[in-house]
């Protein structure tokens, strides 16, 4: 269990081990959206591409919410 927000955990995503903090920041949300959009560009399955784009849109929205929260 993390002792503080700066500690990281390792998760498996698309067969790649990724270190991520246990709290989501604006930068992490944008990075997740960018990763999803990159993956969407590499697939030929239109339905999968659209799902990845919708997930990326969700991460961009999360980034917006986090940015507004941080400004308050």
C-alpha cells in the first residue's frame, strides 16, 4: 500500500509494463489520452479505433476536471 501520493505502482497495459503514480494528474490524463490516440491510429478495426478515441476523449475530460480542481 502506498505511503504517499508520489509512490508508483506497475501496471500492465498493451503488454508493456508502465510505472504510474497512484493519483491521476492532468499530465497523466493527457498522456493516457495521447497513448490511446496513438494506438487508435495503428489499428485497422474501425470499431476498435472508435472505442479508443472515445476513451481518449474521456481522459481529456478528466484532465479538464483535474485542471479546474487544481485552479480552485
